[in-house]
C-alpha cells in the first residue's frame, strides 16, 4: 500500500484526461489508472470533426495522445493497468489495479462505455475476422465487398453511410420497421443508392466460425418467421453501448440501465468523495466534448470536497 492520494482517476478517455488536467493544475498530484488500453472510444475512430478547436477535424487517436501529453505535462502520474476492484465503504477509498492497491481521499470514475454485442457465440470467434463494431477502423478491409450493418439508431446509420463509400452494397438489418435514428441521418441513408434496409429482421447466426471468416448470416423475419441465409463479407454491429461500470456495482448506486447515478447537474455519486464523469454516467449526450466537460466538473467537485473535508 502506498501513501494516500488526494485523487485517483479511473479511465483515460476525454473525461479522465480532462479531470487529470484540472486536478494536476490544482496541485492535487493525480494518479490516473488508464486501463491496459488508454484513450477510450476515440482510439477506435478516425476523423473527429465536432471537437471544438480543430477547424478541419482531428484524428481520434491523435486527439487522445495530445490529451495524454497535456495531462502528463502538468504532473499526472499514469499507470497502465485495469482496475479490478474498489472499496468505497472504507475511507480513504481503496482501489486495486493489477498487483497494486492504492488509497485515495477522492476517486473520479471515468471508465466510459463499450459497444454492445448481439450475444451470438459466433461473435467472439469472428470478431476482427469479418465482424467489427467500428466502421471507421475496419471498413477499409471490405472495399467493394458486401457489408451488413445491424441496428436502427444513429450509430448504425453513421456506420452504413461511412461504409457506403467503401463497400459494393450495404444492407442495414433492423429488428423493427421504423428507425430510432435522427431524421437527418434517416434522410441521408434513404437517399444513398448503396444502402438497403432489411426490416423486422434479426441476425440468428453468423457463418463461418469453422473457416475463421465471415461468409454469410442467417436472418429471421420476426413478423413472418421467414428465414434466409445471406452471403456477406463483413458484419458491423452498431446496436448501442453499455457503460463500463460492473466493478462499481454494490459500491456506488447504478441506474437500472447500468449507468452510474449522479446528482443532476453534478458528477457526485451516491458516495461522497466519489465522482463520475463521461460515458459511464451519461447515456444522453455521449460526446467527447460533453465527456471532457463532466471530467472538468468532477475535478472541480473533488477539489471542493477535499477542501471541505480538510484533506486538501
Ligand atoms: P441507440 O440509439 O440506442 O440505438 C440502438 C439501435 O440498435 C436501436 O435501433 C435498437 O433497436 C438496436 N438494437 C439494440 N439492441 C439490439 C439487439 N440486441 N439486436 C438488434 N438490434 C438491437 O444507440 P446508438 O445508435 O449507438 O446511439 C446512441 C446515442 O448516440 C443516441 O443519442 C444517438 O443520437 C447518438 N449518436 C449520434 C450520432 C450522430 O449524430 N452522428 C452518431 C452516433 C450516435 P430498437 O430501435 O428496436 O430499440
């Protein structure tokens, strides 16, 4: 066990790095547990055009490298381990990562969210071998091929539109006959000659696990029960995200959807001294810039908490 920290930040997406920058500049000497893979979801994107300050956009990984350097520049200590357990019932709080255990007066949870999967056994076998959750990362591998996207929200249509520039055709499979996506995205997708919709349909199986690559999918129409096997080269699953909050279950209050409950207008969790920022607590906006904003809030709130409890 090392000396008690003032602040530990768990996670290294825009929320985590922003919290670190603010905490470091407030002289709280933050420790950041970045996770084995730093940078969060923006590491899986290419061009980010809506993060303010970049006239022509910025590559997601480049943006995260810059945030990391900025946080390090002001004195953030970073450890590249996944947090495996926390104990918020004790004070100071206890955080375990890898072989190490840390104590801290405050904790900022910024563990983000991950893509949801369909739950088919073939998915894990063929992930990265024809199945992907990131068109901007993997679309290039399916140039002039037949691509399928699963989902009916903005993510699915964004993926389909991106993939339409690469693939021969893009089929969007949706389990209902109306989309959840915004009107503007729907209009763009409907206008795109390469995109077709397969309505009221679910993916039952993905072939071919034996050959180690995607060759076809088995579809079922949920209205008629009709089944078909459709040849496809790449399958993009875009059915939303789930928060990375499992290790906090029983430690802070979670909402029924698994996101961390925070006091409205703040990043305060059910445990005083523990704050949550970014996609781990936000199922509404989920933007890099809103994550960064709540990261800033979390650091400021942690600083005030330390002042109030005289742990500053
Ligand atoms: P979402 O809005 O929750 O949509 C998920 C879609 O996947 C829904 O159509 C849902 O079907 C379907 N789905 C969920 N579980 C499924 C399953 N097990 N099998 C088959 N289909 C399933 O998620 P999202 O598209 O990731 O968007 C999340 C948020 O980010 C939204 O607020 C969105 O506006 C925002 N976003 C915005 C942009 C943009 O503006 N460019 C891009 C991406 C995301 P049902 O409709 O039947 O529930």
